[in-house]
C-alpha cells in the first residue's frame, strides 16, 4: 500500500505497535533527542511522537525510519519481513522507474498560508539534535530546487535532503556542497548572480523522505522513483511561489531563496558515525512564505 502522507503512515505504525506517543509535556532539550537516540535500542525500534513540547505549539516525531520493521511497513510489507526480502522487493520496484506524479490544484499543506511576519519558531518546535550542534537543525526535510538554465525541465528539478541550520526567525544556513545537485543549481544561479528559489518540505510520506536521501543521476526525478517504490503516483501541487513541485500532503513547506554569493558560518553538526563535522562558510536561505497543515507535525532526526 502507498501512504498519502506522514500522518497516515504514523497511524499504521501505531496500529502495528511501532509508534510511542508521549502525551506528557517534555522539554525540547534534552528530552526529544535523548528519546530519539534511545528508541532504536528498543527491540522493535519504534517512532516516537511528542504531543506537548514546552514553549511550542505543535508536536514533533522522531525515529520514523529508525528500524527495519518501520522500513518494511514503509514499503507496505509485514513488519516481520526480513532485510533480504525487503532488498529484493526494493530492487523489483526500482526497475519500474519512472512512475509520473499526479497533479492536484491544492492540498492539506495549503491549509494555512503565512506571508507576513515569518517566524519559524511559531511553527516548528526546534531543538538541537546533538548536544554540541552549532544551533537548531532541520535535518529531515525535502529541499526542492530547479536548474535555472533549464527551469521547465522536471527531470532537472532536485528533491534532496540537506542539513539546514536555523540562523534566525526567517533565515537558514544550508550545506550545499559542489557535488550535490543543489550545489550545481546554486553554482549556475550564482554565475547569473540570481537568487535560487527553494521549497523546504517537512513531514512527508516516508517513501519521499527515503528517496530524497538516495543518490540518483542529475537528470532523474526523485518523484518518479518514489512513484515506482510506492507503486502509485506521488500527489504533487505547486508551491505558492517559485513554481516548484511540492508534496500536497506535506506538513510544512518553507519557501524562500538561496541568497547569491553570501556565506556565513554553519556547523558544527553531529554526524551519524558519532563524530562532529567542522564549522564552514555555507550559503544562506531567506524564508518569505510558509504554508502548513493545521497543527503540523515536525519530523526530525533521530532518525
């Protein structure tokens, strides 16, 4: 089965005993990250949903992809499916690329539209993923961008996962390295001295999140691959600005642009092997529009 959105998948995880709901109020730090790191040590590696976070209005969920049981359910397979069986099924579906998206005029992600007084802290319950991170990170979002030299080519639209450091109420840092697809987009934009429009999509169907972190060719579509893995087209709509393609069922979309030829210090950030990356000069994103569902769920690491 294919899931319409993150909420439907969380419902399935709960029905299968793969979701823990924390209804008591928690501190954003250290409670969320500590629980997220501990969840994979439980035999079934459940996702953890925090319904009440001190100082914030909206819930957060971590560890959505944090176990092979959850991974199997993501593919619509029984949670007891072996890793070997999941691998062969993934390979079978991979060969069905491309499955083109289905378009809708709008979706739940447009239930609330904010274009004035942008403040990320009003929408997202931000927290440090690791104790010594350089700040709050949005670490599990889909970042959508297009090649300015071939803007109408959907195969050169990139949907990738990049770490995003919160620099202010409407400002993010992004690690866009030259070999990343978004790094290629940014290079071309900066050669033209033009801002690069981006849409940062938070809280998505788990297959979309899986594909956004999977390396594919520059001119291949993550959405078309996700359709193949879902065995059903991804439902997309247009962003409020920038003419970017976004999942209609995302929880939150932050729209803005990468500021050309401007860099500021980003990092450090705790990486999965257990070490911290350094602090480097990276690009900045100015956010000018937010769309989100009513009571949006912030999905973040761990994992």
